[in-house]
């Protein structure tokens, strides 16, 4: 009689499935002690039931335990590795954040320093400009040699009073003892007796020209002294070749007699109303 293989849903379980089921059944029977109870009396009397060692159950349980331990060990290793990786990532993030913060602080500090240096430079430049402006004002400020005075004898007036035949300067009205001041910032190059000029003073002006003050009753400065515009240098009088108290004033290109130029034009060129 021929046998055919069942098909469809009635197909017999595969070899692997049958073996797995048999092992599971043996394990269950071994733990419940049912194997001996289910054996037929005839079989029980003919031969003894196989031991657990003979069925291979002990080996299966040992393998399963080893696999469980291996899986647990791998899980622990993976967890430790994950923890280490997480800590490393957190440390790297913290380091990156600290570096970014330090860089930002350094940038802010550098910017603040640059700004402070710019403010300091601007302040220094402003101070220097103010000083230069003040100096220009001081050097450029000219005034009358006798405050509120006026010209009584003009430049190049002719007459026998002057050895050259003409007036080398101008005369300002000034009562004896009136204050005589430097018309501008200058340095004293002569202070003393000047022959026909009597007591006289010659100043070298800041622009390189010279001014001369004659017939003084007294002199209040000395050679080499620096004087400012409007600073008193002496008192008016009538010393030397003079017919009465007044101030003889000259503008010169050199400190010596004979290098005179028009004093009125000179003063007006420096902003003085004469």
C-alpha cells in the first residue's frame, strides 16, 4: 500500500518543529515527574526510565543559561559603552560651549579695548587741536602798544627832528608813565639805552619780524625773556631825542635801525584797528 504526503493545513510539522516540541515536552515532564507515571507497567518493569543526563536535558539547560549570561553581559557592555559615549558627548558639548563663551568674551573685551583706545585718542587729538588753536590765537593776537591810544605823528613824516630827514616809525599819544605792552607774542632781543631812542626795547615777534618801543621812562623786561601779547614791558616817557612824553613805535624786518616798514600797515595786517 502506497502512502502519500499530506498537503495543505494537514501537513505534518517540519523536523525542526517536531524536535523543538519534543525537547519542550521532555523538559516539562522532567520537572513535573510525569514521565515515570505515564510509562506503561510493562515498560516500567522491563527497563528503568532514562535519567535526565541520558535525555540531554541538562546540556540544553546549561546552554540556555550560558546564552542568557552572554546576552546579559553584552547588554551590560553596550550600556556601559552608551554611558561612556553619552558622557563624552556631554563633555565635548560643554567644552565647545566654554570655548564659544571664552571666544565671545575675548571678542567683547577686544572690542571694548579698541573703543576705549579710540575714545582716548579722540580726546588727545581734541586736546592737541585746542592747544594749537590757543597757540595760534595767542601768536596771532595783536593789539595797540598803548591801550586806547592813537597816532600823533605818521610814518615817513619829514622834519629836522630826525637825522635821516624822515620819521622811521609812528608816535602814539601816551602820558608819562603809561603802560606800554608788547603788541604780540615775542622774545626780548634788546632792552636798554638806545641813543636817540632813549630807553628802548626791541622784540622779535613770532612771525620773525621785529617791533621797537622808544623814549620809555622805565624798562620792565630783560633780553631773552618771552612775553605774551598785551604783556607790559615798560612805561612811556620822554627819554632820548624827544620833545615830550609819547611812545615811538617801529616795525622792522631786522632788529637794527634802517630796516623799518610801515607800522600802521603792519598792525592792520595783524588785525589791529589803528
